[in-house]
C-alpha cells in the first residue's frame, strides 16, 4: 500500500516492488564499441607519423693499407691490435700515435689519417666494442669501420 508524504512523493512499501537482479550490459557494450572505433582510427595515425628512408645494406671491400689500425675484440672483451693483446691505456696510446702525422707537426703533403677497422666477435657485448670506438674518437681518429661477414647469397 502506498502512502504519500507532505512533499507529494509516493512511498512504496518493499513488499509490493519486485526485486530486479539482472544487470543491464547495453551501456557497457556501447562504450566498448565506441572505444574500439576510436582505437581503430587513431592507431594507424600514431604508428606512421614520420616518413623515414632506411639505409640499404651494402658490403664494401676493404682497401687495406699498411697504416690502417686493425683492432679485434674477442668474446671476453679483450682488445687486440693486429695479434697483440693490449690494455686500454696501451690502446689509447697507439691510437693517439696513429692519429698524429709523422713528426708531430703539420701533416706532410699527401698524408691521410689511417682508418681504424674493428672486428668484434659475434658473442661480445656491445659495451666492449663501444669502449674501443670511444678510445678511437678520443684519439681523434676520423674514420672508424666495422668488419663483418658478407650475408649469404640470395639473402633478402
């Protein structure tokens, strides 16, 4: 039985109203579909914002010159100049000596700074090769190259 209060609102007794135990999932489905449409529209735009031309792989034959510095870094991070094991201090000294022209003064006509060729073992950590590159840069070497194997024929 319903009773009215002074404000004009009808109060319903608990016994007269049926309990609704179902959950209305329509608004949830509507929101999920709207979010799906928004993501489908915005994701391709966010992925391809900047057009970049990536470099092509190429393998050039190394021109060996006697003044070039050949460095090797083994899997343990040990550095070798040609076949001689060197410490970091010895490496820095040899690279500094190679970066300067003979006699230490102005470079003679036709003199070019030697290149540094680094052969890093496949299993070495990049940190060890990075130390060698840093030492060459600190010595003032302008050309640093990495020696790698050519990719197998028909690769691509």
